[in-house]
């Protein structure tokens, strides 16, 4: 084992708490639902960026390149000032949902460069302009642009012209679980000398202001050390900590309390408030900070002047014991260097040796982004609805407002986030995809995340899994079972043994969730499912989560197919568990039969239901209303999702489960109408294999003909969410005198649906592409070389489906890899990212792709690129 693997085992065995400290600090707490106490639920306006420096948060904290403990009590992060900004740079700035012409968007440049799973070593880069940060210009210009125009980015303002900026690299290394070394390296990239105000800041999350006679207020105070500045910290549950600051910086102390005088014109209860350090540094108000040098927020104030190209190193050390011998001796650099080398050694066991250095770097940064995107997330819905005893009463109607049906939900955990700025809240189906690459480096964390969402304080009593904080009751695709099975198999391959206890725990809770789906989303009992937008946002003609303007309902190709996939995932899990416990054979039979009913219902004109269009050779949603059924012929990912529902039953499994085999055969013999959905083939020396799939042998080449057509779905970089056919042939549905339309939009959305920041009308999305690749591999496992298709469609090259999957994988990874001209497609025409040596190796893992768009640090499901490189290589 590498040293990092030993740390992982110690953390899992609870012999050493290596994961107590990590990058669990959000990058945006303002503008979140948790901080919204407005009458109308307008979260972005209720707690805007302008309030963030002055107003104590209720449920979390945010910062730049920060760390906190696993309960979010004590936080350490970076604050900066260039002498020109109107405010201290304590947090990342971005546009709100209403300010951006394509929804919310962070307007900063920062990069996750490295992290081990235990966060024993971490590295982060922030690029800080030397000119005044153009807050107002970013807001005004984006507000001026409409949805047809691209977003106006920070680099477009000219603040990086002439390289007048600082590169600020923050590294963390753990000498012990509670002894964290911090090295901050600031470099002047500009042509002139420039002063940088550097303020590493330590503070406590405000837990004391919300109850009358609330919990004890923790304390920070200046310590005594003749060589270095020291901040001594004491917390009722976390205990004592010491932050050593190399050299003799000034220590500035205040309280993490709201500046009510500034925000609400109400006198402050205490003279020292959350933004007092800002007042001291930016406004020159020397009496703003506490002269007694104590409080709940403190900063070490460094003011280096850097010559062109010069780097200055600032070192700190956060420890749970005093270090009288000295915190910055030779051991500091020795340990930090050792942790960096141990990170290299660990990833040598994860990243395939045959990859190019460029591909290895892509994998390494994808893992870094996944691990940096862990966040302490706190949300008690009942308390949030009722309000705090020491706060104002909630507005009328709040008890029946957002999330009021989720009063059981209590979240206080470290969770994998889609993006800690744009989406600093979990999303159920995003997280399922995160666990796949996470399982390659930390299977225990991946498993714990999946179990967490099935616990009784997360899952609704009716069996629904919470979606995300804006609407916990929205419906995400049911991919939890798929993720659990994949994580189980990844761990079994890595460790030689699968975690059966994990699989059982997940399986039993998912039985409740599956029942919820059947009862709530198949209202007519026809095995055709609805479900709403199902994570695909604006892909449809209508907002599928809202009542239809036409009345009636939509029978969903994707909703039904997701449920077919869910059945097969549960069947596979039951068969795996039945190897040691025959009791699971019965429930395996149940999921086999349920799948066959769903597959039959997809193409059942006898019931007036036909999601499959025989003339076109594609699947569509069907609109029902006024006694009529109207297929909505949009060629989109909705019609490809039926491919996901595929599974092969091997004789080596089935033959060892005689009860299941007998019941399955009886069902097939006595229901001849269902036989089309159970294909059988006898393999010499193997036995009888059975294929379960919604897309049958006759339909499969026709669907793939669309998917692999470069004039339709297949782009040079993966499968598009909507066919390019709709570029020249937009789909239009006219009902009751109104036109409802879907165009091919390969970049940002021109629609305001779902905040306008998400577009499923053309771009390439990694999660569904990953499932397409896996499905093709499963089809190949059954058909082998007996089924080949032209790839691309119309070419003379016929590939088997494994080869098609590999081609699709390579197209996706090509987004990030340098091409023959040394350019990365992800950055399109952004020349600074393509050519500048201080930018060109830095990667952003966007939410979706036409170039790179969507949330820029969505290393969650786009982190799947690491898994694709690991399993399919780059060539």
C-alpha cells in the first residue's frame, strides 16, 4: 500500500481522523435557499453578494481556497486586496440567476490543482487581477446582453491584459490529522512591481446568534510567541487550536456578527462586526478592529511588494497542540514535500501508466476537482421553516411554501457538490455520477455518499430521494441503484472483494424508493411513467415539471426508460445478493417481470400507447389530452435513453439460482406476448445467455443510425442532447393557437426555463454520454461481432458495439486533450487558455460542452472523464 492508502484505511477504521479537515468550505453561501428568509422565496435577492461581507450566515460559510472541519465549525481561507478594489476579496464573485444573461455564473478564475482523498495534500490556484475588480461592469454588461449573446466573462473586461495579475497558490499538507501545514505562494505576473495585501483569515461559523441564551460563543485571541504571530482558538466541541503565522504580521480581530448598522440601519449590538477587517484594510478605519485582539474572526495581515516575476511565500500552521519548539523548522518543508510526493505515488496506482503526460494531467485535475468539491452542508428544514427563536418570525405562508413537505429532512454532512459556487447544494442524480470516479480513489467515501441519501433523515418517509434545495420534491432520474452497483463492482475489482453489506443496505432502502416511483409516477398503472423534467431541464417542448398549457399529461420515453433501467439495476443487485442468500431470488423474479411489463408497454399500440415510432425508427414522448395521443417528434436524448435499459443474464448466475430460473422460464412460456423483450442465445461452452432490453434487435440499428449520424447526434466530441437536424428543421407544435418550439441550440440556452442557466437543446453532457457508452458495452457483451453498425452512419466502416463505445469515449476525452496543434477544444477560441504558459495547463470541467459552458467547476459528473481515460485510454 502507498502511504495515502494506509491513511484511507486508518480513516475508515477510525484509528486516525485524517478526514476531519478538508476543503469542506463552500465557495458561495449567499444567494442559497438556506439563507433565504424572504416572503416570496427569492433567494438571490434575499441574501445578495453585497450583504455577504457584512451579514452572518445562518447555515454555512464561504471563502477562497478554504478548509474547515467536518462539522463546519472553524474555517480558514484566503482574503486579498490589491489596493484598488472597493472591497476586500474574501469570497468569489459571480452573477445571480437574474443578473446573468444565461443564469448564475461565477466571474473569477480559480483552479483545483491537486488533492488526495484524505486531503493530506491539496493545491489550489487563484488568479487575482491587479486592477480594480470590475464588479459593476460585469453586472451591467451581462444585464445588457440578451439570451442570444454569449456571457461576458472576467477575461473580456481586460483586467488580465499585460499579465497584470497575481497567481496565488495555496497548498495544504497534514503532518498529522490535526496538524495542517499551509503554504501560500504569490507571484507577480505583471511587468511592474505591485503590492499585495494578503490576509489568511480564521473564523468560527456563527452558531451563537440564533437561540435566546444560545450556545457558548467560541473565542479567538492573540497568543504569545516571540518569533511568530499566533492565534489561539477555543471552541466548546472542537477544543483548542493554534494558528501559527510565520513572521510578524499584524493580527486583526473582530466578531463574525452581522453589521446591522450598515445593512438595516439598526445599531450594532457589538462594536466589532463581520466586515470590520474590510473597514480596517480598505477604508483605513484603524479603530474598526478590536484593540484587545480577541473575537470570533481574525486575520494575519501581510503586505508584500512583489517585483515583476517575483514570488513570495507565506507559511501558516494550524495545530491542535502548541508547538513550542517552532512550527516552521526544517520539518515544515520536509513534510509538505513528502505529502506532495505521496500524492504522486498514490495516483501512480490509479492513473494508467500508458497514458500520455497530458492525459495523466487531465485525470489528475479531474480527481482534484472532485475532491475539492466536497462541502459541509447544513440544512434543518423544520427549523428553517419555523424560524429561529432569536430571529424575526417567519413571513406568513412560509409554513406552506418551499420544501414544507420535507420537515423530516436534516442535513449536516460533508457531501459531494456539483459545483461549490454555482451549485453549492447537492443534486441527487449528479451525486450518483460523482461516486463512479470517486470510487477509483476512495470507495468508502463513494459508498457513504450513496448510503447517506437513503438514510431516514434524508429520504422522505414515502420513499422519495431529495432532489436539491430549490425544490426537494422535484424528480431526478432514478440512478442511485445503478451507481451503487457500479461502485460495488469498482471496489470489488480494486480490493478483490465486494462489500455485500453495503449492497444489501442500499438495496433494501431502494425498494422503498422504487415503490414510490411505481405509485406516484405511473398514475394509470400502465407501466408508462411520467416524472417531469427528470434532470433534462429544457429539453422538451414544455416545462415537463409544470402543468401543461394544453392540459392532459405526457407519457415520457425517458421516464419509462429510466424505470426500465431501474428494474434491471435492482434485478442485477438481487441476483448478486442471491448468490449467498436464496431469499433474494424471489425479489429478483419480481424485478424481472416488472421490467418485461415496462418494455412491452413502451411499444404497445393495443393499449393506445406507442413511444416507439415505427416509421421514423425512434422513440418520442407522447402528449395526451382531450382523448387524443400526439407523439412529439423531437429527436433528443429523450429518445436515446431507452438504450440505457439493458442487462444480460449469464448462465453461470442463473443456473445457480434454480428458483429464479424456474419462475423466469414459466413466465416466458406462459406470456408469449412478452418474448420479444427476452432474447436468448446459446454460447458454446457457456450456456444460455438472456438479454433484457427495451431496444430490441430490430430497433437497435435504427436508433444507432440516428445516434451515430454526424448530421444528427454525433459530434466530434460526443453525442449531442438534441439532434443537429433541428438546426434547419426546428420542431414546432401548434396547439390552441400557440406555437411551442424546440430548436437546436448547441451553446447557452435562449430559453428562460430553469433559470436559463442549463441547456439540453444541443450541447454534449457527460453523464448521459457515459451511460450510452456503458449500454453499448452491454449490448456488445451479448451480440459480440454478430452486430456491427456503420460508425459514423453512412461510412464504410462497420464497428462492433464495443468499438463504437470506445470511439464515443475517445471523442469525449478529446474535449480536454491537446490536439495536433496543441489546442484544447474545451477552451475554443480563448487564446489565453490555449497559448499562455501560465494558463494552458489549467483545466475547467464544465457542466456541458460546446466549447466549455455551464457551471465552470462542475467537476462532479464531468469528472467521469477520469473514468473514461482509465477504462478506454486516449487513442
